[in-house]
C-alpha cells in the first residue's frame, strides 16, 4: 500500500506506477504480462485521474489536491479527511493586539496570577465589567 498527495495527473501516475513496480516477475511469461499491464496502465491513467477527480470534485476544488491510497492490487481511493476540532458555540473570532507600558503589563500579570487565568481571559473579564458602566 502506498499513500501520496496528488496535485495533478503526473503525481497520480507516479503513485500508481511506484506501487506497480513492487510486482516482481518470476518467469519470462510473467515479465511479458507485467510489461503489457504497464503499457495498459500508462494509457488508462489519464482517464483514471479524470474520473477520480470528478468523483471527489468538492475536495479537489477546496484543497487543490487529493490524498490517495493505492493498494497492492492497484485499486485506489481517497484517503479520508481527519475530523477536526468541533466548532464551539461561542467562537472567539476577533483578535485585538494591544501595546502596554511596563507598569500596565505588570498589573495585568499580577491580576492573572492572583485569579489563575490567562492574559486573554483577564482582558475579556475586564471588558465585561465595562458593560455595567456604559
């Protein structure tokens, strides 16, 4: 079994043929059969790639490549996407960068140590206290 990332037909061809190269003939007849099979693969790989991309068009369009698994019998499939971290209901989508003087930064660090929270969490808490003052 071989796995690889295919951006285009050439990558797919290299992957298929490298798996095919694992086959070793033991007789002269097998050698000729493998050569015929090799030539057949060379002819059919462009169609195989087009069909494979068509079948997985949404993934190919999104990422620009397909992760392919080629098995010993030269069957192939798309490697399944790994499941990512689930979305939180309250996503933190805004990033704010702040410059602080030494005194303000030391105050923030002290506050974080006493409350045992991160700097980001402390700043969020302090912003929430503004709700009551507006």
